[in-house]
């Protein structure tokens, strides 16, 4: 009998978003007429100028190792973009480029966390936060939010959750899955508490370009030197430039923190892909107008979805102001039968809807919101129309 695997690793659950997306892609490849609202990735293609930069990089044999935290020119491009878009000033030595924002989050948690340290984040939360905190030896401390606080964490709620073991707060605005966008004042309130208690903030800004209703993005690190020193800012090119498969994300932090993270990465994975770095540099420095085209398309789809869904009985959507997800409360159906099957929870609902309705959704059980399922509207209007029609038929049971 072989020895058991690490206890920490055995406790890790597969990512629901990735799992559902794989299932959807498999069904699709088998010729099944399934519609996917699962994993959140823009359905747009990576812009041509970015693709060309990668082709040029290959042709120029830019195919060797780079500095493990990323090329100097890419890190400078990150600094320039952060300065322009987020009003925060960093130097290249404060930047680490990695394999997606996901890897940046993992690196940040790895270097902050001692065994048993508490990491606070709100529910609903992105599924990977919970697992990553456990994977890096921390204890997730989840603060429930609901309609009363607009699905937001308030300074009071944060302060109540803080203990002597608290190490960091993970903040995600615009949020996956709720689409919540924090105002400057709200972030200031949270920043004040973090400064008062000397707590790091891992600010996951990956959806910063996807904001609707005329709201504006605020980067928490821009709210003053004290909070900036405590912030590990996470961002990347996946969502803003339709580059999910290229796997480039970046983080910005105090120089000492960035150095430790860079050391960590130099042993864990070395540099992210050199060609993808060249593409990301073009994304950050080239024309930015494609983002607005995409943002507008998402806003239109969101409006269309909410309008159509508002006419469907017994379900209720959270109105998102950012990202590209809609959380739908389906708890009316819990304890009831559809197609002769009893629905006990959001997982049952999503499984049965995939089976009978041929629509792939993510149940929000793994997001700390067990009454909800999540639709990603980063898909065509046509798919949204058909998906909601299928929902109506499905709910007839
Ligand atoms: N943070 C959030 C909130 C996300 O939804 C995602 C999903 N892609 C990520 C980070 C990771 O993005 P990336 O593709 O850059 O790893
Ligand atoms: N972040 C996206 C999602 O939540 C992509 C999949 C993933 O990385 O989890 O669906």
C-alpha cells in the first residue's frame, strides 16, 4: 500500500467552473446541442494586433527563458497601464508577471500565509479563493453578505470578522459571481479598517474594465500610501483583452513583497510563456478601443438577459453592475420535483437543467451562495435568448 498523499492536497476540490466548462465542451464535441453559460471567458477573439505581436515574437526567436518575474518591458508596460487606468504608481521591481491572475493570487497567498493565518473574504465569492486559501495553509473566514448590504462587505462586517490571526482580506470588485462594484467611499471604509488593524489586502481587479451603468472603477491601492503598502494588486489580460488562454496575469506590491513573490516563482515555475508575454505587452501598450466595444456588448447582453429573465416566474436575479455573470436565485424549486426528480439544491438544479434542458450553468454552492446558479453572459444574444427559452420550458417540468 503506497503512502497517502498530502492531507492538504487531498482536501482540494476540483474547480466547479473548470469542471462544468470541460463537461460542456465535451458534450459540444459529441455533437450535442448544448449551450454553455459556464466558465466566464469573453467569447470575443483576441484582437489581431495582439496575435500579430505573438507571431512576430516567434519569428524573432523570442522563445527562450525571460527573467522569471517577466520581461522588463512588460513590467514597465504594466506600470504604465496601472498608472493610467488605476491612478497608482509602481516601478517594474514591484511587478511580478505570472501564468494568469489565478497564479498571481496563489503566489500572493503563498507568501503571505503562515499555517493557521486567517484570510477574510465575503460570500458570494469566486470558487477558487476558498480552495486557494486552504491550499496555502490558511483558514478561510467567510463573511456572509446579502440583499441588505447590496451583497457587499461593510467596514462593520469586516471589523467584526477580524481576529489576532487575521492576515489578509481578499477583495474582488467588480465581483465574480455577484457583479457587485464597490464605490470609492465604500473602498475607503474598508481600507481604513485594514490600515487600522494592519491587514493586507489582496485586491483582485481582473474585471476592472467591465463596469456598467456609468459606474467607475476605483483601485483600493489608489486611496493613499498606507493602504497601498498593504495591497497586493492582482490583474491580468484574460478578461480585458479576451486572452484567457494565453495565461498572463500580473501583480503589484511593495518592493520587498514583490521580491519574495518573485523568488517563489523563480523556483515554482520560472517565467510565464515568453510569446504570451510579448502578446500581453502589445495588449497593454497598443490600441485600447477594443475594450470599450466588448464592454458595451456585455452591457447590452446583461440588459437583455435581465429583461427576459424578469418575466420568468419563481426565479430572481441579482442585478450586476460589472463582470459578466448573473446570479439567479432558484431556491423556489428546492424540495420540489422537476421531471420526476427532486431538486434539493443548486447542484441538483444545474445537473438536471444540463441533462434535460441542455444548458450548462454553474451552481453557486462552491461560491458560498447555495440558493443561486450563475449564468455567464459572455456569450451571444442568440444563446442568451435560447438559453432563457430553454429555462422556461425546463421550469414547466
Ligand atoms: N479572479 C477572478 C475573480 C476570476 O473570475 C478569474 C477567472 N478567470 C481569475 C481571477 C483568474 O483569471 P486568469 O484567467 O487571469 O487566471
Ligand atoms: N474565472 C472564470 C470563472 O469563474 C473562468 C474559470 C476559472 O478560472 O474559474 O468562470
